[in-house]
């Protein structure tokens, strides 16, 4: 059983938890995601496993109880890609509200040049990874092949560039 903390609209913990997958009436869950970019301005995009829907997305996951957004994204990068990163490698970008679902996203950036052959993918979650341009990602979003929430965030932050920077928790 995985427990998740609940947060208010500003990313403050409510001292309430919910079991992952269960309904809740108050607060929002929080997820951490990272946009990994290389020197050629391409983004590391993963195709999720069939068990996870087979969509394209960026790396990320649910923040568990008593875990910070930063700890979560470091864990998710290690689990999904087999890549060890430190907090110094990551840059907090923004805290974003999902437009329709009761959740928040703590968004990070990681600039690096990874040889995709050196990654160890978590096969239960990730089928493959590839470097894609903004245009290629937008095409996947337009064709409903990109995870809806990740596509929303990508367009909001990297295409429109109109996000509000919010500082919460331990970045």
C-alpha cells in the first residue's frame, strides 16, 4: 500500500494522507516530473510500457508520504532510467496545478548529454527512450500519444513559457 500526502493549492501539506488510487475529497496529491534536455535542445522522452498505457511522457511519479518533491524525482530518475543524479544536477522550474484533476506537479529540469545505450530502463514502466525535438513532442501531443498532463506541462512551460514560479518544500 502506497500512501500519498495531500496538499493545498499552494503546495503546503495538509497533514492528511490517501492511499494511492483511492478517492479523496479534500486537497491534492503531488507528483514530480523532470524534463531532461541535451546540448542539441532535444528532450529525453520515454514510451511507457503497455502496462502503463503505452503513451509517451517525461520521467516522473507520485510523491509518497514524507518524501520531498526533490527526493521523489531523484528516486524516479534512478528507478525508471537507472541514472544516478544529485540534487545539484536538478533545477526546480515551477509548481503547476493540473487544469482539471486534483493534483499538483513539481517540475524540474536536468541538462545533460546521456548516451541512451548506457541507461537501464525499468521494463515494467518504460518500453524505450529517445531524444526528441520540441516539434516532435508537439506532434505526439497533437496525435494524443503523449501523456495528457505531461503534454499540458510541456506546452505551458516550454512552448508558451508562461508559468508561475512557486517555491515549495525542499527543492
